[in-house]
C-alpha cells in the first residue's frame, strides 16, 4: 500500500540526551495520512506518526514525553501538523492513557454545558461520543458552540472494529484558505457577524449518548435543593463560562433550558498566528440532512439571527471532504489533536457498540486569539 512521500522531522530525543528512548517519525499508508495544503508549509503531513525507538515501559514513555515538553517540542509539532499519532506504546487501559496524556503538562479541561454524556473512567478520561454505530459525527472542532473550548484533545483506541469507525482529521487553517477562495461571502459574513449558537437542554437525555441538564450544568446540585435553588446554580454555571452580554438563556415551563451564545468563528492559532475556521457548521449541516436528533438540540445561524444559506454549508462540507483523511485505528493508538488547528469526527462502523471503544481526554490550551478587534470577538476565559 502506498505511503506518503513528505519529508518527516528528525527522531525526537530528550533535550539533555538523558534517556535512551526516542520517538521515531514514520510514514503511514496514504489512506491514513495526507500532505496538508496551504497555508501549511510544503511537505507537512497529518497526522505526524510517532513510535518508540525500542520496546519501552509506560513509565519510560511518560518520562520521555515530559522531557520533550520541557522545550514544548510536542506542543510545537501539534501547532504544525494539527494531529500526532502515537503507536506501539504499552497503553492498555484508561489509567495508562490518563498517565500518558497528563505527561504533556496541559491543564485538564473543565467541561461545562456538555451535550454528550461523559462518565469518568480515570483522571480526566471519559468515553468519546457514544452515539450508535450507524451515526456519522462529521468533522468539527471540539465545543465551538460554547465559549469554553478545550485546546487539546487526546483519543485512545482501546478496541477497534473490523470495518469502519475511523476518526477523521482535517485542518481548520486549510479549510479557511479554501473557503476564503471558494465561498468568500460566507467567510466575510462569518468575520462580520460570527454565529449565534442555540443549545437546548432537558432534564432527561435527548438521544442515546446525550447528556441531561444536570450533567451539563448541575454539578453543584445537592439532594434537597428546591427547583428555584437548582435554577440559580445552573445560571451561576452559565455565567462562569458565558460571554457576558453575548450569552443569554431562557427557561421552559417543563424545566428545559435554551442557552444562546454569539461566538466568533474566525480565530487565529496562538503561536503560528494562522487564521482558522473554528466551527462545526459542516457537521450541523450533515446532521440536519440526516434528520439526526442532535440537529434539533444545537442550531446555528449568523450572529444576527439570519439563516446561513444551505449552499454555503454544502460548500464547507465539499471542501472538508476533499481535505480530510480517515485514521484507521489499531488497538493502543493514541491520537492527539490541536483543537484550534485540527478538526475531528467519527465514521460509522459495522458491528455492535462494544466493537469500537475510544476514550477521550480534554485539556486547555491558550485561549484561541480573536480574528479582529471587535469587542464581541474577544473570547471570554473561564472565570474563577
């Protein structure tokens, strides 16, 4: 099977040469790895695949990750390639995965306003989206519909299906360049208006794998709290992560909640300063076409409330189809995303739910910088 021909970076050794272990870049089949287009430098591939230079223990691998991160080596590679694949490591369960992910030194991401259920399996480790196997989760940046998004996403392939279940990878920066050239009016409108993201929550889960209102905002609820106290605690959580006057909400008579945010879509990646489309617009379009329940839970429009033309969204999907690659899982693989630069998703698979087990761990990075100087474009940090 053909592999990519791009030039790979050198082997990653400890900055002080104190460890025998190193991570060696290696080429993947062309079906699993592609060379990125503009604005990325020629020869840049995603994902960059790395494997240990010799058989290793988990403790040795963790120590080497920490050593490399003293110079932010892996953070820089993520900012260049968008995604890193680690293969051949002795990661066997959620706790091994947690230790490996925490070695990067990022701050764990506090999830607020989540619309999918994520039960904790190990420190900062939960199942990835557990929608049924037939459901496509199209390419998107994580949590673009809310103000507080993670900077880095780690996935661990604990069990891989025989057919399907790949995890897509595509560049938010490449999407921006292509969209600017091929559908400029959409990019102009997004730069000017941003998007209005409307997220609906209910006391019960709204679909298989979905969260409840309590899981989204009710972390401070206590037994015996009155309905009034519960509402106040939910609103306190919304204020913690909202965008001041750009976040509003409405309670329904049945106890449901609708939260609205005006969110910037055009961002710049911290470090490279590349403009990106930080969005789930193509994913929302795909869910709507498929009639998925989730398409009624999160809806988006331009920031002034006007609809985004369907032909624009279809063009974003067409571009994404052209620039994405599908990562075929092997058990034990760890895939790491720079959430600003790279979009992810999930392909359907044949078989049962238990045939594909992928765990996720989310971490904070530098808050994505605003694209422009309008006050509403200033992304608000999670408050103390």
